[in-house]
C-alpha cells in the first residue's frame, strides 16, 4: 500500500512591483522543510506527501536580498475530504460561454465550490501561467463567459475544487481532456449484439460506446438507456405495454446483463446514448430468448471505473493514494 501520494501545488507569481529586486526562484516547503526549488517563471511544483495526517505546504519567492513571507496551505488527511469525481467542459458553436458540469459533490457535504482555470501549455493539460479562482455556491454546474475567463477558450483548462464546512478544499479535479459541444448530434449506438452463454434467465448485451475522437467536435455521453420488451409472436415488434427501460452510466464498462427475465419469452432489446441535455436515436433492435438450464454462470462481474477518493487543498492536486 502506498504511504505517500503526489501533490501538485499551484501559486500566483509575485508581481514585479512587489519583488524588491529581480526574483530568482520559488521555494516550496512541506511541514517546514524545503522540498522543491523552481525558477522564477514557474507556477507549480509536484512532490510526494504522506497520505495520513494534515500537512502544511508553503511557497516563498526569493531574490538576493532574501525570501518573501510564507504563503501556506493545508493538505488535509485524505479521509477528510473527497474531490469531485469528474469535471466536464462543454461549449456551443459560436458561443462565448463555456459550460462546466461536475459529479460526486454532495450538496450537504460542501458549502462552496472553487472554479479554477489557467492557460495550458502547448504540450498538454498543464498550466503555463497563474491559475484564476472563482468561488460559487453552485453544486454541480456553472457557465462562464469568455469576458470572465480573459483568454481564448481553446487555450484554457478548467478545474473544480469543493470546499467543505471546515473550509477545507478537496483539491482540484481538472476537466477531462476531451472537449465537448452541447449542440453536436448524438450518434446512433452501433455494434449492438447479445453475448453468448449468459446467466440463467438473463440476456447479456454489449455495444460500441460513443468515444471521444481527437480533432473532432464531440458530444458528451452521460449514460445509455436500454429498452427491452416482449416481442409479439407474429414478428419483431414490441408489445408496447410491456416495454421496460434501464439506465446505465457511461462510466461503466459493457457488457450489461438483464436479469430475472422469463425464459419462455422472446425479447427485443435496443440502446440509445444520452447526453446531459438530450437523447440520441434508438439503435437497431436485437432479439434473444433467455435459457433456464445450467449453461453459463449465474455470476456476472461488471468491471467499474475506480474513482480515487483523493483529497487536497484549493490549489493542489492529489494522486496515487490507496485507500
């Protein structure tokens, strides 16, 4: 089990008029001991921090005359706070706004949310300059106008940190790298088919998830809806009064098993993708009838995405802490 985790701490550079001479570097301290020294143009540093207990990090700007006063932050015990599980950034064509949505923040557990952003380096999703912070009471979504952002949207990355009742920050959860557009058309779900050897009285369905394609305008898929029904004896149409629906998070891994079905009935099954605001077209229907013998297994293991219960402080990230 890991006893330390990596923390990335961000700071705002000291303005020239307060530097009292040319600034040489920034020094980063953990619980009073220096752990990093960066050049005067850097705005972040990463280093290991023990998983357990509260720890203080401070940053000082230094020149030949000495160093600035400490600017401390608290990195709380990883069990004390939980950062958002996911942050999605969406745009609209020809719109000056961005739309942020985040997941995993319970309203009753937090008193505020900090929205952060910065210009990113050309090589990837890392800040190239100072981060900006906007505190809000929104619990799961917010729109920002480009005038507030103060930069070209395509050059900026966004993150969210939740603030609990003790004024502790969860640490930043940065947006997913894929850039999404609200007004893109949701594609039809493809490659829908039934898997062989399902559990008894069940049917196991799989399909090709809608994935992010670099260099194109993508639509964010939040979940999939599975429709299944009893087919009429004369063909492949549903007895509509018996149609049922199941929602599956897009974070889960296919296949999905429909259980407690009637082995005497032939079923029709279809899927559609759903964004945060609209639904896509329904896929082609596949047909199947459950078995009621000992073929297959009665146990289905569905692999789930594991979300680290990471913690941190307002201008920090945490990774690699095992619970």
